C-alpha cells in the first residue's frame, strides 16, 4: 500500500459533517453547550446506537470486540491487503465539548459516506473505529480500548476496573449492551491508522495555521509526591513548624522553572503539571501534617525529561532538609517518546500542501489513541485548530472550515494509503 500522494475528488460535505457533529451533541447535551457522554453510561450507549445506524446506512459492517471498541469495515478490492483504519472516540469528559473525539470519528464517517455516494472502491479494506473509553473520566486509565487492542494494557485489568461509585467496567459494558465477542488483538493487524483531532492547544490558531502534521508524541513521567511533616496549631509561632503544606508549596512553585529550563531541540521546553492535591488533617486552623499531590511531567527529549526528574528529586531533598520534613517522590507511570510513521506523516503533509492548507509539523504533548496505535502499527495524527486551545470544557469550539480542512487532509492521506481501485 504505497500509492503516493494525491488530492481526491470525493464529494465530501462540510455541512453534513457539521450536522452530524451537532446531532450527536444533542445526546448528553449540557446547558452551556457542552456534552456529558461518559463511557459506558446510557448516554454513551445512545451515541453508539446513533453511530451504528449511520454506519450501516452506507453499507458498513459493524463488529464489536470484548473491550467495547466499535469497528466498521468497508471491503476493498483486494481482501488480502491489511486494512487502513480511521478512528477516534465518542466518549466525553463530564463537562466536555462537542469536538474532542467525535470530530475524528465523524470525519471518518463522512469519508465513508462520500465513497459510498461516489461508488468508489479502495484497493485495501477500510476500517472506522470508535475506541472505547479514550477519556478515562469515569474509568481510569484512559485509552482503555486502544491500550488493550495494541497489547499495552491487559484486557482483564481493564474489565475489572471500578469507577468511583464501585461499578465494574465489564459489568457496565454488558449492562449497556456493547460488549462484543471479537478479540481486540485483531486490530494489531491494521496496515495503517489515521486519526484527526482538535489540537487542544493554541499553537495552530496563534500562527494562523490550519493543519498540524503531528510527527511524534512527547515522553511522560507521572509522579505521586508525599510530604510528611507535623500538625501544629495555627496560632503557634512560625519558627520551628514542620508544615507539610509550606514544603509542598515550595516544591510546587519550583516546577515551572524546572520545566522552562529543560530546553531541547528547537527550543522545546518541558511541561510540569500538579493536578490533584490533598492535605491532612484538612482543618482551617491546623498546619497540615501530610500533603499528597500528583505531578505530570512531559518533554520530547528523554534526556531533558530525565534532567527534570533529577532536579525535582534534588529540590525535594533540599526542602526536606531545610524544613525538617520527609518528601517521598514515587514514580507512578511513564511513557516513552513515540514517533509516528514517517511515510504516513509525509502523506499527511503532502495532502495539506496539495489542498493549499497552511500547516506545520509539531509534536503532541497530549496522548490520543493514535499514540497507542503508533506503538504497534504504522500510525499518523492530524490536528486542526480549536479556539483558544480550550478543550475538556463546554466552551470548546472550532469552525466548520477547520473541520472540513482536517477531513480533507485525512481523506487524501487515507486514500493515498489504501489506494483507489482502477476499473
């Protein structure tokens, strides 16, 4: 499947794509314009059923695997060729937007609709995938469907996962009627995987660009940090306190500089994020004796990511000695830097150039199903802008023109890979 680049003449409809996005968004609609369609809820089931109707209306055949991934198939002229897949996700955050995930799935659906209308046959079969539980909002970890399919996380572990209310992933998957019988590992036979996603950042919009040609995913290390001090009355003198919160605050305050000073190729800087913090005993007039917080670090250069790690550990040791507390920095999870397939990345770039869309090559600092796929099969990721970089938020928005541009580039790259059968 090495067919070169081409601009296709598919009858792709911007209006139909947009109408489909808006119709799906009515399922789990929120007052401020967003969506709550968390995975394995009744709303997720309703969204899946709508997607099933749309896919079957253009002759696609649906398979569902044991982890809940929905896989539509469109035959190719040569069934011996490995299929070319398009995918993303339909599940949302509790207060998510209309486009994070659904854009990639429904742009793929529009490509299938256009092929059906035009009566075009591809050489290789095509797949359209709705990955289960990409967000991880209800059941952690995220990207469960692609993680299991690509052999990165064990199927049994995901099926046994519980949400905060104690519901079990596998039980809920069966309850909503969306556990299939297919083996998720079958998706490791994909010949190529493409995903369109909103950027979830401001780089494209700020630069006046329309397409992000994503060539790699940044490496990540996540930590859990515990500061142990001693409780004291808020009226006690400041001198001599072993205040776990003040020590934690000093460590957290240093993280911005540590990230900014981790400079890689192309002046790329690190990222450091504290997303969760708890303090005990959580009383207004007691200095906390114990503080726990999460830390997420990211960089495209593994040497710089490790340098950030060394500086964080050194700063923690210094603060522990200075403030007479103990600070434990435990590594929770790490992910390697992941390159996307260079041939597929070039096809995305060629498609953007052929369409006249302003583009740039860029990394993704945010993990998507495409990143897990790239660890097992050839994969590529396409970005289009989103206003203000806002995502995981009801205010998330894009323009119909940005959606169309991403869909066009996606279609051209997919068909350049799958090949159009000659009559």
